């Protein structure tokens, strides 16, 4: 797993420990909903956690999802773009096995907004962070991947200090 998954796992562990729970305690308190082995594998970064599961864990711990996400810069990859505008026309041309999660995410946002222009979609940096979890990348790495796919323009790459 990548650095982002490990950083996410560290945040999950910190929240659990702040609440005075062991892994076994999480399993007991959740009535078996959250198995100790599964939560432990999320915390070690050995197992990818979906956005849905992350939201459910946040609810279980009684914290906002943002509290579970790593803060600041992760050691590898560029910082994410501040304005993320996805080229939907290009997205539709790419193989579903590559872009399936991104395409479903974009379609959901379009549906929620009632925005079906079909050309571009603006998303928040926080959305990019959520997508990065799905793809098991840092937000910066995902930004680079989206630029490589042609879904984001090269200008989306944040400026680097030299």
C-alpha cells in the first residue's frame, strides 16, 4: 500500500486510541459490525478502505470523515490542484477498468447538482482527497494520473517551488 494508505491508517489508529478502544474493543462495541482484524488491517495500511466504509467508521467513532483523512503533505507526489476541473468528454473515452470509480463519482456529483452539460465538472479539493483514497494514491499522485489520462489539463499541476 502507498504512503497515503499508511497515513490514513495512522489517523484511524489515533482516533480509536483517543476513544480508549482496543481493536477488540471496537469489535465488541460495534456488536461485531467492525471486526478487529479488518480495522487493524485498515490501520496498518494493508487493506484499502472504501469511501463508504470510511464514512461508516467515522460515524461509528462519532467524528467527521475529514478527521480521519491525513493532513498536510504526504512524502511522495505533488500537492493537489486547488481548482479541479474534470474533462468529462475525455473521461468517457477512457477504459472503464481504469476510470470506473472516477466516472461513478463524477456521475453522482452531476446527478446531485442536476448538471448534465457533459463537458466539464468542477470538484472540490476534498473530493480529490476522497478519490485518492479509492485509487490508493496521494492526492498529488492522483492529480498527476488524471493529467496523464488527459482528464485534467497540465495547468492543474500545482506550481513547485524551486
